[in-house]
C-alpha cells in the first residue's frame, strides 16, 4: 500500500526548466524537497511504494532534461548546515548536500584553508560535487574528500563511504557510472589545511603575475579563478546569456600517445595543446577539437549554439528544447570524429532521455 508519510508532501506537475541552468525540460509528475536524511529515506519509500522512479536534483547545473519531463518523483536536495573539526594540522569541514558549493568554497577560503580554492565559481550543490568528481584549474574534489554520508537506496540505510570507495577518476565516480541513482548524498567531509594555494594552470599564474601578486594566498587564487571564469561565461549570471548552459558539454578526451601523435602529424602547422596524465594518456582540450571541426565560439544553430566566450559551452539561445541541444551536440561529436577520429564524451546527466538516439550516440565511446 502506498505510504501516507507526512514527511513527503510532493507537488504535482511541476515545470523543471526553471530548475536547470540550461532552462530546458518538461514537467515533473511529482516534486518533493528533502531537508534531512530521514526525509530522503521517506521520499525513497514513497516512490518505491508507488513503483515510480526517483530522480535526485541538486541545482540543475549539469542536466539536460527531456522535453517530456520526468514521469516520477524529483527529489530536491535541501539539507543544510556546515560543521568544522580539527584533525591535527588539518581541518575537516563537513557540509550538508544542499549547501551551495561556491558559498562553501568561500567559507573555506575565509578560513585560509587550501584545497578547493581553484573550484571557486562552479555552480551547484555540495552533494553534486562527488557525482562527477568536480574539477577545475588543477584541483578535483576527490583530492580532498575524506568521507561522505549517503542514503543507499539498495540497502535502504544510511552509509558512510571513504573516498577510496567512491570510484573517483577524471570527471567520473561510481555515482555517475555503475551505481548511478543508488546513493543519495546527504553530506560530504573535506580535509583541508592552511597553506599555499594550488597554482598549476598558466591562466592562473599569468593572471596573478599581471596583478603583481608575488606571494599568492588562497583568497588571491579564488579571486583570479572567479575573474577568469567570468570572462569565459563559466559563472552563472542571469544577465549573461552565455551562461545558460551546463558549463562544458564535453569532457576533455584522454587519448593514447599513438592517437595524439597521429593528430599532431596531421596538423603540422598547428601545435596540438595537450597535457600528459600520470598514466601516460594525453588529454587534449575538447574546445580545441571543436573549434577546428568548424564550430567557432558564438556559432549559432537555430535556438542553440556555442557560447561567444567558450566553445565548450552549448547554450540555449532562447526557447530551445532538449531535442535541439542533443541534435546539435550529436552534430559536433560527428564532425570531431570525422576530422580527428576522437569520440567526445558528454559531461551532463540526461534525465528522462533513456531511449533517445542522440543520447545513445553521445554516450558511445570511440
Ligand atoms: C556555468 C557552469 C560552469 C560549470 N563549471 C564546471 C567546472 O568547472 N567543473 C565541473 O566539474 N563542473 C562544472 N559545471 C557542472 C556542474 O556545475 C557540476 O557538475 C555540479 O557539481 C552539479 O551540481 P548540481 O547540484 O547542480 O547537480 P545537478 O545538476 O542537479 O545534478 C547532476 C547529477 O548529480 C546528481 N546529484 C545531485 N545532487 C545529488 C545528491 N545529493 N546525491 C546524489 N546525486 C546527486 C543528480 O542526480 C545528477 O545525476 C559547470 C556548470 C555550469 C552551468
């Protein structure tokens, strides 16, 4: 029998487009908020009792939602609170999953703690960060996540997972792959320490040098990263149509040395930008591949296009549908394969789009 749990009071027929940064998507059949792990568990039981799917929503900054919407329960994560504990020289900061990620980063920087300063300006919630192992400018959350707590929908109980159990890799985790939909993250503990900021990207070091900052502190790096991201349309700004996106639509591909050499040999007059990973794979900027496949920044294709500030951001130019976005993304992927033989992997999560042929093509490897 369906439960009449008073902790779950879903609204019906709720538009999802305003809850996603792309501004696209149909309606949720039901939408509820969870402000505690108990409410998460109750929402899970509510959906299970009715035999309907449940989708966990953070801030909607990494989602392409179907025009038909989601025929199930969308659960907005609204758990709040931050706790701080000392562990020797380190500080353990635990934030509830519904906290704003950037507000949390700001609070770590205000304490002079290093570890997430390069992740300033990334939209979304704290609970969203482990899902794709959020990263930017030389830092990833997997470097500093100590543990997380989650409601395990298989076991129907709260669990604590250490970072080593999360299956983190470049822009990936078990939460996005093998165990997608299984865990509802309720809180994350980050191990941070006072000290020097991470400065590995030339964008960051060059800007610090231009600003005349010789001994940068974490707050300087936060300010510089925010300034760089704003120039690239990578900080959400309602007044900037270039930010009506999911950020980068494709992750930077990791290719073998042989593939890199083949691409470099075919482009003798242009140095191919690259970054050699610890395992010997070579990371090539997806933006470079896209621009050289005929899609310049600002490229328009009907109601969708590329940001005028960054060719990796597909934007809703106004009134776009998920179908428009997916068709354009598939076109880009096809052209990059034709030109370079590299299959780009999409970064966002697709909601209610399981049987969409463009999504199936986008998900396919090279
Ligand atoms: C302008 C812009 C710039 C961006 N820049 C970057 C960047 O530099 N680096 C980067 O890595 N990403 C970037 N992103 C992507 C995005 O901000 C991150 O992936 C963010 O962590 C998503 O968090 P969210 O709360 O919005 O999650 P949502 O978009 O709501 O959800 C994304 C996925 O996470 C799942 N999820 C969310 N919360 C939970 C939870 N509590 N428990 C279980 N599952 C959950 C959802 O079910 C979904 O599968 C950018 C996006 C935009 C729009």
